[in-house]
């Protein structure tokens, strides 16, 4: 199984938000072991059209060929199966985690995620897209509809049995993490922007496109909240243990 879970970052949508994920994107392409892999981008809504245009430019510069599966095609099982079978990389962008998971369940996209995983494709997600690939994750999709400074634990597809917290450099996410870990039994992986957790079969390691980015493993153990920084620079880390 090959997964890349990205905490957040910029793909270069505007001049004041320059592309800062290149090192992570290079690792995604490298994991395919192909000079010109095919990337399949899943578009969950109309905003995805613009996102894909920029993402395509970034990955084409790294040698990848890019295809787009629009939300309007999700009910076409033949189209889904054909595009997933050809994909070396499957990419889920950020957005509203709850809405993404509703769509994934409605069209049984998890079946195709499993197909991609079994054929050795690299499944990668950024922010909400990363949560969707995990058992659950810390989402802000409800936070801004109320005055409470709390996040929502949203269930994902469970391709990997961990929780995921993107954009962890945000102080509000850090403050909420003790509460969040008490709500679920799994280890929660907490990623700053410009950092990613890579799962390459039995090896787990962190990569960064910004040297100041951090990654942590958080959990509750014997009623105590514990958070530990994970090593980076490609060093293999222990993902699941609580001690």
C-alpha cells in the first residue's frame, strides 16, 4: 500500500500563495517507479476545475500525465473503473470532509480506492482529502458554522487505521487535540502545512517541503494526553504504538 497524506500547502493558485509543495509532489511521482506516471484527479465539485488546472501544470513539470474524473462521472461505473485501472496516482484535494465522504459513500468510491491500492497505485490526499483516506480525522467543516472553537471527528474510508489532523500549525487545532484524541482509539497523526506522511508498504516516514514544518503523533494513553514529534528527512518512524 502506498499512501501520501499531506497536511496542507499551496499549489500556486495566486501570486501571494506560491507553489510550496514541490518536494512532496516529487516524492509522489517517485513512489510510482515510473518516469511518466498517470495521475487521476478526483473533482468533487465545480471548484475542482480550477484546482485541477494548476495541479496538472505542477505534475506535468515532474513528468506525469494528468487525467480528471469529474463529479458528474461518479455515477458511471465503467468510466470509474477504466480511469482507476489506468491511474498510477490517485489525488484527492482539500475541501469539506463531510461532503466528500457523503459523495464517496453515495457512489461507492471506496471500492475503487481499494482497486487502486491493490494494483500498487499511490493514493494521496491533502487536508480533507487525506482525512478521507484514513479511519477518521479532525475537520473544521462545522467549526465555522458555530461560535465554538472545536473541530469535528469525521469518519473516513479507513484505508489506514489512523486519525489525521491537517494544518496543525493552527493554534486552535493544537488546543483541541487533547479532546480529539479522547474521542477515538487510534493514534492521531498531526501534520503542519508543507509536510506529509508517506506509507510505503511497511515503511512510514515524513517528508517536508518546508524545513520548519512539523509532524506529530498524538494519543491518549492511560488517560494522559501524549504528543510526540515524528522524525523527518525520510527516517522510518513507528506509527501505531502507544507508550
